[in-house]
C-alpha cells in the first residue's frame, strides 16, 4: 500500500527514524511522496533513492560519524582559530565531507539531481535567513533562478542540515546578494503541513515520524541561566510552528519517538546507542501500527 511520509529533524537521533522505517517496511507500506527536515531529509532522500531500512542502517553504522566533521585549518592556535572561523564563516565545520558522502551514496543508486527522482517524490525544508523565509526544495528554487530539476539532492540535504553555528551555512546566489541558508528546523522541523492540509482531500494516507514526545507529554524546559535560555529559545523556534499546526486530527497519523538523553550533535555516538535508537524507533512504530486506522 502506498502512503506519503514526513520525517522530522533531530540530528544524530535520526537512527530512530531508520528503526521506524524498518517497521513501516514490515507492514508492507511504501512511500509515494516524502518530505523531511534536517536528519529527516537524509532518511527521506535515501528511501526515495531506493535504499531499504537495513541498507540505510548499515550505511550510517559503518560510517565514522566524526569523520564528517571537517574544521578549517589555520596557522593560529586552534582554540583561537575555532572562534575566528565561527565569527567569519558562521560555523565550526565546513560540511563539505558530509555533502560528499551523501553525494556518493545517492549516486550509488543513480540519484544525483531531482530530475533522477519521480516528480514530487521528495521535498526538503531549509531556511533562508537573508530573506527571512522558508524554502521548500526543489519547488522554491525557481525563486533563485535555479532549475529545480538539475539541483543536487545532496546539496539540498546539506542546506537542510546546516545547524546554525555548527555547520557553515550554504549560500545561494540570488542577484548581487547571496542568500544564507541554514537548517530547515529553524522554521519547520516537521513539515507535515505539506501533505496533510485542512479541507483538502488526501490522495493517500499521510504518516509522520517525529523525534519528540507526544504534544501532551512534552517535558517543560527549565530556564535558569543564559545557556538554558538560548537552548529553550532555539527549541521553541523549531517546534512552535509545527506544534500549532498539529491538531488532534493529525496526531493520530504521527509516530512520536521521544529520544531523551541523546544530543542532536552527539557525533561520537557509541554502537550501543545507535542500536538503542534504532530499536526505539522500531518499537514505537510497531506500537503505533497496532492502533492506526489510516
């Protein structure tokens, strides 16, 4: 049975998305259209390219995640250079290795640009902070004078995964002033609104996989200092738009996967934690399917 799917962001916690996909496969569901943000865009793109859940887990499991972190090298002492690069380059890591790895794995399945996928098969969310707008890729690339068909899928994913201050932003040329593009989660971490719209009849069931607690079970943020304030502000930015959209009508079509205790940027994740996240996603999805009526 064909369904449409939406995968939320969550950084390294995306291993849980792969576990959920395993349960989805086992139930005999296949995705016709998908959308994703950040980590969700990686999983969605690999599925769109034809990877199975086992293949995706093997890809990321065999990868040394820390190898994807490519800091710039400088003559100045590293602690000093680190903050200089953050100031001028807007990120601690370039993100080139990450993009190259994605490019290679997608090419193995014959996918380089969006022209290699079925129309509307994949949509990816990014944030244009120069113009203050959300970008749905490939649809909105025409706003930048870019032919969406020939835009790199790996580049689009990198844009969606450019966590502010962690990875350097991607710059899209748009006239004389390039647009600075960062993580899609800044504006929409869970773009279920792309497929599940009020007063619009769905073509097929829409299933969401969200790396968070159910809305009614979300733990309260404690804000006791400036660092906790920044964290709470960032999380609120990522979640508020999508939380307002998700009504009781939509909740019944979402697999909620709480991933407490794992940091978004925990790139030194142990094999044991990877397996635990995969199993968590798998178990939560199976619990969901025991009551899902489409």
